[in-house]
């Protein structure tokens, strides 16, 4: 399953996990807006990639209609400074 990771994708994955870790539950629309995803499909691909490549535990709650981060797995989350965002 080797996939190349561009620096832009790594930054986007880091932003995604940062947003997920800051909010208890977050809707699809909020994720798309906060992380600036071009589409729901792109977000879905990144979620799937994080789950498979890094064992990140992200669930979807039908009750809240929102995503929830349970564990960051093997992904090393880096806090971005305001200049980097």
C-alpha cells in the first residue's frame, strides 16, 4: 500500500487531525470548511488513508451526525504555529 505523501498532503492530514482533536464531535461540513477540503471525497480518502496507514481511530456518530477522533494511532501530530497555517 505504498502511497507517496506530498508535503501538502502531510500538512492537510496534520490539520485534519488537529481539528478533530480540538473538537469532541465535528460534522462533515465543519471539517470541509475548517481544513479547506475541495470535496467530501478528498476528505473521505484522507480519513481512509489515516485509518489504514497510521491506525488512526476515527468514528462517525449517527446520533450526532459527526466525526469523532478516538486515537491518533501512529501519526505524529504536530502543532502548527499561526504562521504555518
